[in-house]
């Protein structure tokens, strides 16, 4: 009799769990939110690199960092899928300034939130010259010190507005100019991802 009741209890719990999963429109254990990171925006044009576009690199880097930091609590759309959809929608970097376009991108990829990045600064200086210059210009004497300043925003597609904003600097030491720029963007991305995790997962601000 006790064994029979236990089986009925287990079966009942399974029914409740399945009903809850279907009532939310998601399978059991699925992430509650889907996040997309479009190509970053630079208010002032950034110089080109032989093997890297800073706005594209920063978006790809942050996508990977958010996915790793979230630990399955959110679904982060892979960057290659976003790039394909950006091409289909004729996306331009400046489109991050238009809420209608952000909503369009989110809807096209089934995302709840869009994480936007603005690269305000991407510079370097050398210990030998003692002055800061453009990331691909200036002297090459001494050690390279990279610096970037990035704004990160969270756009809520349901509300149609920016719900969170933060800012992070990134630094790097050594390497070539391209490696220095990548390292600085990665450093800013790590700081940004740590601050964005709560807003995009719903476990913190806003």
C-alpha cells in the first residue's frame, strides 16, 4: 500500500512539473530569457585593422562571455546566427540607436533582450613616447598600453526601451597593436559582462 501511494505521488509530481513547463511555453529546464548581442557601435569612426574589425570583435567576445557567465540561466544567440540575421535585415551599426530596429532584430531572433555596446575610445600609448595616439598610428617605441572605454546597454524588447546601462574601461599591456586592442576590448567585456548578468537574467538591477 505504501509503495503504491509513493508511485502515485511521484506520478502526480511529474504531471505538475510538465504542466508548469507547458504553461510557460518553454520545456522544463529551458532558459527563461534569450539575449542577442548585435555588432557594436562607435560614435567616432575607429581605424581599421588588417585582421580585426573592433565593433565585430567586441560583439563576438561579449557574446561568449555572457554565455559563459550565465551558466544556462539565459540563452545567448550565437554570434554567427546574429551576423546572418543582420545581413538579412541590412543592419547598420547606427541601428542600435533606433528602438524599432532593435525590436525588429530581437523579434527576428526570438530574443527578449538586446545587449548594445558603444565603443567610445580605443587608444594606445607607448612607454617610450609617453603620449597617447591613435591605435594604429604614432610611434612604436616602448611597451604598448591599450585602453578602451565602452558603454553597455540592455534593451528590453517587450517594453521597447533601454532598461539598464553601465560603462567599463578595458586595459592591456604588450603585444602588437591588434592584440593590444583585442585584449583591451576583452578586459572591458569581462567587466561589462559581470555588471550585465543581473539585468539580463532578471536576478538584479533593474
